C-alpha cells in the first residue's frame, strides 16, 4: 500500500471520529455520548481494517509471514534434531524413520509367511492325495517319505489323525 493510501485511511478515521464528537448533543447523557463515540470509532476501525485486509500489499505481507513461519519451524526442527543427535539422543525424524522401517519389515514378514504357509498347504494336499492313491502300497510309501525326511533333516511330523498309521491315534 502506498504512503498516500495509508494516510488517506487514517485521515478517514480521524474525520469519522470528529463527526462522532460533533454529533454530541446536550440532551444525551455523558455515558451515552461516550458509547456512541466508541461505536463510531470501532465501526470506522473495522471498515478500515476490512479495506486493508483486501489490498494486494496485505495479502503479499501475509504470504511472506506464513512462508517465514514455515521456514522458521523447519529450521527449529532441524536445530533440535541436530542437538539431539549431538547429545546421542533420538529425534522425531529418527523415530519416524524407524517406525517406517518396522512397518515395511512387518509387511515383508507377513507376505513371506503367507507364501510359505500357502506352499506348505499345497505340499500337504499333494502328500495327502498321494497317500490316498497309494493306500495299497502304504509301507513302501512310508519308507520313501521317511528316507526323504532323513535326507532333509526334518523332524518327524506330528500325528494329526490322518494319513497312514494316523487313524485313531492321539
């Protein structure tokens, strides 16, 4: 806002104040006259501030102030983060980064375990179907499975009550 515009705003305010003071009549009580003057003053101020708030200069000043506040907050966060690092503490940024890494790890572990469980179920289904197909040749099949487990070093399976030799046992 130019200097003349600013001076014009103040001269308008002063002229409205003078008008409010000049409109004082003798039949009004002093408190009522003060209330009227105060009302005129506040109305004039409100009007002038409303005009000022819609000027491009005010909007530019507001934009600069908000930008500086954002920049100052970033500098303060960086300063406190460096201070915590220097004192061998943890900063909010470190904690957020750690939490992101933990969520990523958790997601990867869950995906991997789902894949493994799916593959195990497929293998179990194939074993169950091969056991049912070879029920007449059960001893030979058991020996083959046992030999395979010994080669892989896997422990003996728990008896789940199905398959060869598992019926009725607990």
